[in-house]
């Protein structure tokens, strides 16, 4: 199983899928969000998903290209919002 180490935490595709069960999908009217990770057809805020998956607060890491690349390496689509 493919895994990524993120801030000392082992993250897998399954970890992300489980985390998404506890996060509300993005409101499509939200203008603050630049990117969304697509999980089971729903769009989510990448930092919120990674925070839940890793146990780290969203203030503990940066979003953007580096975070988005982790999701793509775990075979999730990241789209411009």
C-alpha cells in the first residue's frame, strides 16, 4: 500500500478516505478556498482533510502546491475551486 510521510505521520489513501467521513464537503459558493481534493465525488478542503488524517492542526502546516501533490500521489484529484 502506497504511503506518504507527512510531518512525521504515515498517511495512506485509506487514511484520507477515513478522514473524509468526518469532514463536511465544501460549499460550492465558498470563495476563500482555492483548491479542493475530490473524494468519492465530493470536494473537500485539502488542509481540513490532511488535518483530520494526520492529527495536526490546520495551522501546523501550509497548503497549496506541496499539500496538493501529496493528494495526487495518493491518487486523488485536486481541482481549482
